[in-house]
């Protein structure tokens, strides 16, 4: 598997880079919401929220559907799959066990630190 991000990943990570968009996703974890309800949670204009929603939608992280005069937003968690797989590919590198490393260094240095017999 290549660890080179695709353009889909670029769009997902770019969308996730903004704290307002991450908060919107967090809100949509609870339930689908009307755009106006999403906007009411922020101290920015409806147009500003709409731009954030468009970016999330373009990245595939949310979908938007019109029901009558109301536009609804829905989280699309499956869109995160590619990003999750990409991130998990780095899981093969475990954190170094510093205690084990210290024991190894001590065992390697122990013969050097042992007192040398004096030559007569």
C-alpha cells in the first residue's frame, strides 16, 4: 500500500484542518441537522457556515439534502475510511520501549565498566 496521500485524502485533511469544520462534524455525530441549526451554533454568518459546509461536502465528509425549503446536513463517516487506513499505516511503527533500550545499553556497557585487573 502506498503512503502517498491521494487527492481525496488531501481534500479530507484540508477539510479537517479547520476547527470550525471539525466542530461541525462533531455536531453531526449526534444527528442530522438543518443548515440554519448548524449556523446558530457559531458566531459567523450563514454564508460563512455555508462555505464550511461546502468544503466538508466536497471532501465527502457530509452530504446535504433539501427537504422542502430546509437543507439538511448528514455526516458521512465512511468517507473517513481512506484517511483512517492511511493514518493506521503508520501504526506499524511502535513507540520505542525506553526501559528495554536502557537495559540493553547497560548490558552492553557493563563489561566496559567492570574494573580491569591491575598489571603487576
